[in-house]
C-alpha cells in the first residue's frame, strides 16, 4: 500500500529546497561539475536521481545526432559514438538555470521512493527504454539508494523472458504489498531533509482541503452538469473536443442586484488586455454543443488519454519530454479536488512551460481534469 501525500506542498518544498541549495553553491561558483554533483547534497538519493536525469537527457541528445545521410549502424561509427559518450560523461558542466530544475525533480522523486514505490519503479525502471530486458532493469539499480533492497529483491524474481511492462508492474505491486518491512519509514527520510530545510512528516502527509472560495480560474457558475458516470466495465476513451473548444463561452446572465457603478467597471475591464488565465478560462469554457461522451466522468487521466492525445501533449506542452509529461499526469491524477488541480495547471505549469500561446492544448488538458473530478 502506498502512502497518501500532499502533492502541492511536496512540490513547493522541493522548489524551495532546490532554490536554497543552489543559492549556497552558485554564490561562489558559476557552474557545477561532475565531482561537485556527486556530493552536492548529503542525501545520496537526490544526487543519484540528478545523475540519472542527466543520463536520460544525454541519450536524447545522442539520438538527435542521428541523420538519414549517414550509417549510424556501422561498427566504426558505433564505437566512435561510445567513446564520445564516455568522454562527454566525464565533462559535466552546468549553470544554475539548467541544474536547478533537475535538482527540484530529484528532491521530489526522492520523497516518492518512500511514498510511492510503485510509481517510482514505473518511471525509473520501465519508462526510459523502448525494450525491457533483465540487464537493463539491473542497471537501473545503480541509481537507487533508498530501499534498494526492495527494488533489487524484486528484480531478482524476474526471468529474462519478463518483458511486458504491465505484467512486471502488477507483479511489483504485489511484491511491495508483501514486503512492507523492507520500506523506509517516512519519518527517517523527513529527518534528513529537515536538516537542510525544515519540514515535518505531517506536512508531507497533510491532504489539501477543497476550497470553498471561487476557484483560481473564476469559472462561471453556470457550468453545465456532467453526464452520469459510465458503467465500470466500460473503458473511457478520450473523444475529440476540438469543436467544443472552438465554441465561444455562453455569456452568463448578470444578477439584477448589479448597480450602475458595475457597468462602469465592466466598461473599463473591457479595455484591459486579457491575462494568461483569462485566455485559458475562455479556451476551456464548456460548449453547449459538447457531446455527452466528451463530458463523461473518467477515473484516471493516465488511462483515459489516447495515444494521439498523449503525443500531442508531450510535443506541444512539454517540449517532447515524455518523463515530464508522465510525472505531471501522475501529479494531476493524485489531486483530491478539481480546484487544486486547475490551480496547479494555471499557477505552476503554465508559467513554468510558457503555455501562453498553447491555449488549445491547455484547454484539452483542463477539460480532462474537469471530467476526472466531475
């Protein structure tokens, strides 16, 4: 069984700690090199996850070197590439703007090792390679420090023929449930982080409460009610919602209690340039022509996003970074209410990835979130 935790607080803490640690290092250094990275924090798992993330980006860059004009499968070329990669791996050099996001993610992911080992196994072991092999799974153990015995013990139970992701993941869930004694207690990890920046176990586990005040998006009160949930045995499919997004939001009737002064305020507001959140709200407003299928409640974002939609989100919203996409969807799936999820999209993700010109794709993501919490 995996622990419940406050995603928003955990992300804020990861960001604050990454900022604090970077302030300390880059106050006297312009860059960060490999030897400094290995011991950057006293928590070894954080350092290992940064290195693992670097390794992934490194492989992506090597893949980008491939060209239709040259034979990259030739033995001499492959040998030269391996030598080049070996030399490059010993020449790590990062400035703060490149390093700090990696550090923030590594801190967050370190907490997830203890809080959500199944999610950690899925991302760190199963999502970084096209083909699953036993040697590759064993190689990934190099980047695990916390609860290494848990992960290594499970990998040892696999046979060389175990290559199906879903099968392996389902077996790991059963293995974790049967070996709870191998997991590190949360308070032990919290004590290590508390020495760097104050944090308590209660803060990590505290669940965000639904807001009674209007949401961050100030969505219209006249939002249409969602259609009844589909039967459990029926699998949800994400239906196209392009038509719904192109429809303008229906005007909301103004209560009679409005005074004349409100008319003047509206006139002034009409001449104000719309904000990023205004644009998102307009793009995401529900259309009266939306089909009942597109409004149907879904249980999981991860399982309801179609393959085409997934590639669209990865390419358009996350600059082709599939790991960031998976982590974001997982975070949104773990929210307990729609307002918090929407606030995370517009308050954190939109500014972080500059979604000001990608309103259509953001609206699709927000529509899915609305269906999940309908």
